[in-house]
C-alpha cells in the first residue's frame, strides 16, 4: 500500500442543526449557514483548494449545482447530498476515481479549517501508508489554547484526553464495511456482551478502567473493520471546531467577525 502526494477530497455540506438563532430560517444543509461573508462549507472549501496535497474536490451538497454561487468555485464536481451522513458520504465516494486510493473526507461544518491543517494531516497519514482508514483526533490542550471553552465530546486515553476531528481519510473500497460496522455498533451500544464481542474484551475493559491507548484503539478498529487503521493526531485546533449546535454557530460568527 502507498499514500500519494495528492488526494481527492469529499466535502460534506449537508446535515442540519436542531436549533437556530431566533428569527433565522434553516437552509437546505447546515454547510450553507452563513459565517461572515461566506457559507460555512465554502470556508472549508477554501482550505481544501489552497492545500497543495489536494488534487480534486467533490462537494456533496443539498443544493442543485446550477444554483451554487461563485463562493463555491474550486469544487471540481458536485454530488447530491443524501438523506443522512452515510448516504451523503456514499454519494461523494462514488464520484472518486480510484477505489483503492486514499480519499480525504471533510465535514462541511469546520469554518476555521486552514490549508496548513489539511496539508499537515495528509502528511501524517502518508507516514502510515499501510492503513486503509486514517482517523483524526486532537488533544484537549490544543483546543483550549486556541478556542477555550468550546464544547467537544472528550475521551480519556492513556496518552491524554482527546476528541475526534472532522478529517478522516479512507480508501473507498472499505466504505461498505464501515457502514456495516457503524450499524453493528449502534445495535450493540446497550449490550455490553455484544459490544465486547465486536471490539474485544481487552478494549472494553481498558476503556472502562481509563487505560485504553491509541495503539489499542487502532487494533480495535482493525478488528471491527477488517483493515489496518491509523489514529492521526492533529496539532491544529481548527480541525475539531465543528458547528453542531446553536451555541457553536454563534461562537463561530463572533470569532469570524473578530478574526476577519
């Protein structure tokens, strides 16, 4: 297996927020919510276009391509968003050119994503070419230093406290297995015995005892997906600043005004 110098990217601009600021109507997808002068996912798109490691961008959007404005220039292809995240991801991956080549999948709710963060993440992925899935994660200290108080779902591992990022690279050929694995986990989430059978007792006990390590988590993911998986730590806080509620949307707008 190898990791190329440049990869395709799938940018997911769909999804919805459960609540919006008073008086604001919901657009077809939350990636279209304005933050500063641009829609949120268009800000993310800029980071992808400006990264030298991105060869081509596939925008997965709930809006017809003909109605997209100039702020979306840089997207090489537009695919229709599905009813949920899995369907939208599948639509984007179906537009990629090589099912065996790594593809960067990017959440469209990362308004402060930078080209440097994208380039750094892919460089770190290239250091683990044996993998088929590369999952981004970030330390709590990194987030608190740049975006103090921003809410995340934290997990305590042996090496520190982390959250996931909005950057995941994968080889499209493993996407179907990922879908199946997510469904299996969803069915087993309230059944400890079934969960242990899927992830392994060692993983479940290590997490319960707060002794789960990154290598052990990678091994658990390999067991689940049947392919090598790599955890990729990002030192860029913007890879995990995602807008998933009204409060983070308002905070993003405040920061965008301040930062320009």
